[in-house]
C-alpha cells in the first residue's frame, strides 16, 4: 500500500505529536513558512483561503522552517505567538522543521519526492512553497512561493478537489 500524509506526524508547539490522520478525508494545503520572509504577507491570504473553504473540508498545515537564508529565527512560544497573534492565523501551525537538505523532516521527504509519493517531484525552493493534498491523503499538486494563495489557479484546484468524494 502506498504511503499518504496520514502516515506521518507533526510536532505541536506543546511538544505533543499530532497524527496527520486527524485530517483524513480533507483537502489539505501544506505550506512551509518563515516570519522574516518577503512572502510572509501570505499568512493573511492563507488565513482568508482557510476561512473560505474550511467548513467545506479544507485544512492548511503550516510548517515553519529556517532553511532559506535563516528567515525563521523564531522558535517555541515566540513563534507560536507570532503566528497566532501577530499574523492572526487560526489554521494549524507546527514546530519548526527542515524542509530540505540532509535533515529534511520525513513528511517533507515524502511531499517532495515522486519515488515516495508517486506523483510530485518538487523540493521547496523557498519559503511558502505549497503542496496540495487530496481527500485520500495523496500529493496531487504544488505551487511555488510566488503563487498567491488567493490566485485563481489555487482556488480552482481546491474547489475541484473539494467536489471530489473519497
């Protein structure tokens, strides 16, 4: 049986492991974030996207990373406060991880390698790289950092997947 994102866990800010199986049956956008990045304005547009589609079965999972020019210097409660209060995001944000290189988190190894996910080869080139996951937990698309969460391309793809039953 092929792996899906449901086979992975993520660390919450309180140190608890969160099974991604908790998002089973939902359309998910996985994003690597950084507080000091030029693209950090996407936090606001990601939140708008989340609020628009969440009740229809859509989730956003944010994974802060310091892999690109050390643009995520924050950790722990300081990082959580920045996301929750400073950026006012309500979607899940997890502890800082590596999304590329020798110490890449297993989830990101899976997301970025078609040998593991069966679909997509796309290692993040920068912060705010987005992976789109269908209701079966499979990686089906990705969007580069420059693609706004509010772009027609992103909305159309999410709506298409939301209309698809498992």
